[in-house]
C-alpha cells in the first residue's frame, strides 16, 4: 500500500467503482452517437424498407393475422428485430475493434470488476437498442395505429431483449479472432434466429413440428412478448417467455463474467 501514488486510494472490498462504470458506459454511448447515421439512421431506413416492401407486395391482399391487419401484426416484429440486431452489433463491434486495434488493454487495465465492465458495455448496447426502437415505433405509429395494451410487458421485452443480445455480442466478439468470424456469427446465427421467430408471420400457420422448432428459438418469445405489449396478441405463452429470457440473461451474464475475469482470448 505504501508504494501507491498519493492520488490512488486502495479499493475497499465490495465497493463499486461508479465513476469507472459510468465512464465506460458514457464512452459506449458516445461511440455509437458519433456515427449516428450508421447506428440509428441506417437500421431505421433498412427496417422501413422491409415494411414498405411487404406493404406493397403483400399488404393489400394479406389476410388478418390473429385478428390484426397484417402490417399491424408485422411492424412490432420488425422493430424488435432491428433492436436486437443493433444491441448485438454495439457490443460486438466495440470489443472486436478493441481487440483488432490492440487497445483492449484500455478496458482490461482500469480498476473495473467484470460486473462493472459488463454494466458499462451492456448499458451502451441497451441505450442504442432502445433509442432505435423508439425512433422506429414513432415512425410506424401512423401505420400501425398502436394502443399500448401492456406497457410493463412491452418495456420488459424491449429491455431484456436488448440485454440478452448485448451479452451475446460480447461473447461473440471475445470468441471471434477476426471480423470474418464475427460476420459468420451474425449471418449464420443471429440473423436466421431473428428471421425465423415469427417476425413476418404467425407460427400458428406453420406445421406442428415447425411450431415446436420456433418455440425453441428464444428470440420468438422476445418478439412475441413485444408484439403483445403493443397489440394484445401473442402466439406463445408470455410466462414461458419471461422465464426463458431471464434464465438466458443470467446464464450469459455468468459466461461473460467468467470470460472477462479470466481474460479468455483477451489477454496474451
């Protein structure tokens, strides 16, 4: 202790480095806001393009789904799909860039515990995801004519879906050795799970065996719960979705904690 510089105080056991955690969180938020045209405007345009294509090609002739007009049914799924993809992208790109550029030490050296690092990193992905979701929801409001049916369910699914995919993004970036590996995880895991989760259709229109497959997909419950919060329609069981979501968040948090604590594929 005597060798410490006079400005550096020993850290108490159990104390939380609030300043360091906030600084990391602020850095993550500033990072994506600095390139807001790529992180907010671009995914907003892509999602609206999806909606426009379906509105023109399918909308006029599509039957009601779950008692809802087709576009009203589909729009919440598109919003949630954009949110989870960007929550994943925020944490994965941040860590991957740090690894490739060699400045990952700037994250590992400060006096931050794994939990504090996770709060900062996941918090940045959460803010980006929720900001994008709010922008999309406001733009789509005149199209869907939504009346929030269950605000608690809506907020729960928006928040924990973002946290879940932000944690997946951290794991993906740590495991990947280069951007090609990260792109493979995005293209062959995240995107297919998002597309095959009832975003564009009700799973009740599928054969029985495909309905079972869809309900194994955790993203199905995120989209289904988010849709219920906006429209009151759900294809699955909401409480199963809550249990699956919280269980996965807890499990992935522990995995991320272990990776950061041990320096798995982060330290030489």
